[in-house]
C-alpha cells in the first residue's frame, strides 16, 4: 500500500501535494492501494477543520483514496507496542526533566561537541519527575537505506541516539507513530519530502527493534525553493495550494507543473491520467528546484486553452457558452481564471462616458438594439451602420467603441469578440 500522510497543522504545501500526487501515481501504476493518513499527533499545532480542507483539495485534484485513517485512532496501539519494546529491552522509561536535558545540552555546546543522549541518565531525576517519557534505544550499528532518488543513504550509529517514542502525556511522537502505522498498514513504498530524510533511519530502527523485516522502499523529494533560492516557507504565498487555487490556477495545471519540476517529462502539457502511463519517479532530479510561477502560468494557460466552452463558462460562473468562447479569445492576454474574470468583469462594468463621440456611438448602438437588431448581427454590419449614423471613422470610431464594448483601451480584435458580446449589448452599454 502507498500512503500520503498530511499533518492538519496548516495549509497544504505544494511540496506535500507533490508527494501526494507521486504516491497516487505509484499506487495506480503498481495496482496497489492508496491510503490517506491524517497525522494528528501534535495536539498543540493541529488546526480544527484543516483535515477536511486537505481532503477536499485532494478530491479536487482527483487523488482519490482507498482508505482514510486518523493517526490518533491508533494511539492505544502505539502505547501497547511501546510497552512491548520495553519488555524486549529495546525501549526504556526516561525520567530526565527538561531542565536536566537543557543543562546537558549547554555542557555539550560549551565543550564544542554535538549533544547526544546518554542512556545512563534515564533514572537520574526519578524522584522529582512523576511523568517519564519512553525512549527507544539508539542504533548500535550503521543504518543504510536506498533512496530511489538520492541513492544510498548512510547514518552512523552516533547520529541516532535513544529518542523519545512516547511523550510524558502518553502521546506518541511523530517518528514512532509514523513508523508503526507504516507497518500496520503494510506500506511498501514511502514518497515524501527531503526534510524527512533524517527521520527515516529512526523509523527504520523502530521497526527493526520490533523484528519487522519487510523492507520499505523510499524516495525523498528534493525541496522546493522560492524565487530567491530559499526553502519555500509558509510565508511564500505560492507555497499554499489553496492560494494557487484562489488565484485561478487549475488543478490539472498545478499537477502538470509539479510533475515537471526538476524533471523532463515526455510531454510538456499533460494531465494526471496521461502521466499514469509514463511517469517515472527515477527521472526526478536530486537537486532542489526553484518554483517558477511564470512557467506555471504558461502551463495553466495551455490547460485553459484545452477546456471545452462549457467547462470554461462554468469555471467563470456562467452557463452561457458565449462567455466560455469570449474567455478563450482573452487567453491571448490572460493566464489564470482570475485574470479572465477581471477582463470579463471589465466588459460588463458600467463605463464612464468621456467624450461626445463616445456618447454618440453608445446612443446609436442602443437605438439599433431596439429598432434594427439585424444590423447588429456581425461586427462588419455594425461597423458599416455606425459609420453611416455617426459620420465617424478610423480612430475616432474604434477607440471609443473598443472602450464601450470592453472597458479597456487595448485588447483582442473587436472582430473576434463581438459575436459573443452582441446578445449582451444592453447590459454592456448601460448608463
Ligand atoms: N505528517 C508528515 C508531514 O506532513 C508526514 C511525513 C511522512 O510522509 O512520513 O510532513
């Protein structure tokens, strides 16, 4: 089984969405199941409703799961297993107070060495600390695992000292809960962000201590950098999937972009269904990748171009195919749904009449709407009629006409958009 394990502690980050897409793709390609596990171990940081929001986004992106679980459902099981580890001599109670550990850390800093937990400290504060934690015994040999993207990863035993698996309140730590759950749900392949690479040997050690022999495959995805080359954080708007959606990027375009990052996919523009046929995780680059909003805009525009008129209209909150067609023309100068919405809103906005010519043109079109709608059928006959009625031509006619019809002084050829506007003339020209 494959899994995606989001924490309900904030907006879904594009790095996490990328992991979700890749896990989904591998599940489909290998005919395996796809599990969503909400990792709600961090009570203080969990945000009410974030789980539902994340699930809603996964649905929107077409990443449907076979099973959904919440990590907290297994807390009892995690505690039972921790106690088994104690019985086996692989874990122990540690009574060290926070103050004691802080002191030891300070000592290490002063002496210029890395802090490492010493198992002999476990009972030191027994008399003053009624709430011990449980620690797993650190590694006694080197841990090696093979990463599908990074290759061999090696961690010396010094890097993995005895670490906390159950906190003083009985809640399991992330590494413990994650490792046990990957075992319980029979996970075969884990794809997640590079920031978890150093957790992997700890999670392997948990399962080894239990005698669980199944080898799990790993792929750690390179981090995503912002435009300044720094790790993309919550402060970068573009890192939030909800933000990208709110700006009018299409889910299929975001998927296309995320699968193209640090990669040379077979095609430039594709959807998830196509990617299932040829996507190969091994082709992903090991190096961090910069998020390039201009490239996403380009891809988004291509996906908008590919929409049928009905879908385009619906996305713009209209049931009229003309609006869909109008939007398609405006893709000449827009790359997101929001930009299209703005262009269309401008067309339907109330225009300020700024010259006598403009007033003359507007009044004449309004008259034609009521009395001679035949002459409004196409742009050429409207043009001919207006030249006759107003005695205007060239710039004097077309500049005010463009503004009256579109709310802008520049834009697509009027000839290309007029057929979609003609049934709305009254609304467009209202005063
Ligand atoms: N809850 C972790 C995260 O959101 C999951 C990491 C993992 O896939 O193991 O980063």
